[in-house]
C-alpha cells in the first residue's frame, strides 16, 4: 500500500472541453497543513474539489489521471465513503438553518461503536472550541450563530466522522480578524491529527499556518499548473522558480 495519505498522479481536470488544471502531481504525506496558493483562476479550488469527487458533480466536468487515498484509487470508491474519509469545509459557512446546532453536527453520521449522539456532539464541539459557547443552546438553529461560530460548527460537522483528510476552501475569507485567528488556531490543532489541505489567497495566512506550500499558476490559455511545492520556509524564502519568487514577493497576484 502507498504510504501517502493522498496522492494525485498526472491529474488533468476538465470543464467540458476546457482543460482547467493540467499535470498535477503531488503526494500529501500525513498530518500537517498543505496550503495551495496562487492567483485567482489558477485552479486551486478545482483541484481541491477533485480530492473528494466533488468536481464530477459539476455538469460536463471530468478528470483524467489518478487520485489515491491510502493507496486506493478514489474513482473506484463509493462517493459517500470518499466524503466520509475526505471532509470539506467551504468558503462560506454552510450550517443547515432548519437544523439545530446539535443536529448540524450529527447530520450524515452513522452511529458506531456504541457511542451516544450527545457524546459525539460534545466531543466534536470541544474539538473546535465551541462547546462552552453553545452548550446551553444546542437546540437553537445553526444559523443563529455568528459567522465565525458557524464556520467552527461546519468544521465540527466535517470532523465528527474522523476523516483522513480535511479540505478547507478559503475558510476565513468571510470572517473578521478575531474569528480568523480562532479558525487558524483550530487549523493548527487539527493538523496534529489530520492531513489538512487549505486553499487560501492570503499569503500571510499561509505563512502563519502552513507546513507545506503548493504554488499554482495559470498559463496564457487559462490552464492551471502546479509550479512548485515544498516546505513553507523554502517557498517563501528560497523558491527555485522565478514565477514563485515573483508571486510571493508581491510582483504580481
């Protein structure tokens, strides 16, 4: 079995006839935060969505190449199982407004090992630092929470299934600085256990939280490519590719 948790091999991603991402190769090897950076339109989110088979939910979208999860071809797996093992947190918090805080955490969860729902809710909310803020109003709508609280609720919902991978697509873009700080601290805690793949347009955020950084760039035809990847310190301080250097130093972006 491949020891890499998630591996993309010769990955090409299409929307209809348009090639959006070409030749993406990378192995996400274990716990930590892997930040995908690059200008808008370079394919970061498209790439991220392919990792839990959400890309194929778009009409006429398709992939070429291979994505392996714990050594197994993702495309041979039941999409429901894939999304249990590869959780996702979106740019905008997406609590279900008609569900309570408690039910938002539990939705989609299949009880096992004799665990009680109340125990799972408490454990999940403690993990995201939300328990003491909401423990007395678990029956209230998930939409009644602040933006930052809603995003932490969505992270609790994603992690209650104990996935191998946690995908995060610009999770702080709609949040104020204080809420952003809480989410970043939470990401660091989660990265002790999970492989966190983070899409962010914020270079400062990548510098604060990432362990590994992947720089993507679109060519003149609008096709995204992975230009360079490596430890955060290398990408920001001593990149090999001049395009990476120009981007991280602010010459374009």
